[in-house]
C-alpha cells in the first residue's frame, strides 16, 4: 500500500532556512501536498506540487520534487517563530490522502 | 469566513456513552471525509462520502458510523467510545476525489473518561 515517511523533528534558529523532507511510495500520485498543523488546530494547506513539476516556489516556501527517487522537500526561507508547527506531507490518489507522521518544526529565537 | 465547521471543538464523553460529532461546510463540495488523528500521528482516514455514497476504510472499527443527511452536513457517531478512541477528529471536504485539494475543519478533540 501507499506509505509516506518523514523525519519526526527539526530544530532551527530564527532567520535560518528549514528543509523538511518526505519520501513516498505511490508512483501514481499526481499531487503531493504540504500541510501545516498548529497545536490544537486542523490542517492548513500550505502548498502543493503536480508530479510533472520539479519545483514550485510560493513566497518563502519552495517545494522540490524528485520523482525518480520519490522524494519531496519543503524549504522555508527566513524561518520565523510563527512557523513552529507540525508539517505533514501527503500524497493524494484514488479518493484519499495518505499522510506522513508529520515533522515537528521548532524555531528557536 | 469559515468553510468547514466542526462542533463542538472539544467534547468529553464517558466510556461507553454514545457521542456524535458534527461537521458542516459552506463550499458545496460533494465529498466529505472523517479522519482520526491521535497525538503525534498522521491523520487516519475513517470513511468518506462521495455525495450520498458511503465509503468505509477496511480497518475502520464498526464502532464508528457516519451519516450525511444533505450536502452540507456530515456526522460521526461513535456508538460505544473506548479510552482508545480519544483523539482529534478532523472533517474535510473536497470538490471531487480525483486529486483535489481537501479543506480541513479545525477538528474536535474528544476526551473519553
């Protein structure tokens, strides 16, 4: 079945760049998503990328996709304390999303 | 403007006492999903409705049921909550099942005493 894996924790200093990595197994995935979840809240869609793209940039966010290796990354430039949250990678196919376990990003002042 | 609304945000129930969580949407999306998310884990899909068609995940316990009386509303019924059912329950909607973005509600945190 589908599987999505992420590293569980990342800690960076304010102003540095953060890179959150994700690997997936379903090669038929057409869309790959990044969600942000703050404590006690639902999931907020940050960005997504089509599988025929290598890169997508949206303000401070850059998504890189290596389809051959099934590797997805999210780069947050100039990370702020407000970026502290859990970040979920998800692949969507066949009527449902498969989520990774989330990466907890801690931003230190 | 809230698009996917979940009520209540926090629900406390007793072991074995039936509980219903509700979700409503203003997006007129035809698909509605219920996810269970336990602490520090990925959201786990329980079931979804495509219009009135109910689609249950194979490993969703029978203890969990759902109703969708109309396009806007969807309910999650837990017939006999156990301590292991304490979790965040997330409702989501999408305009279709084919790779479309899911819009999530804020979730309902269920505590079982």
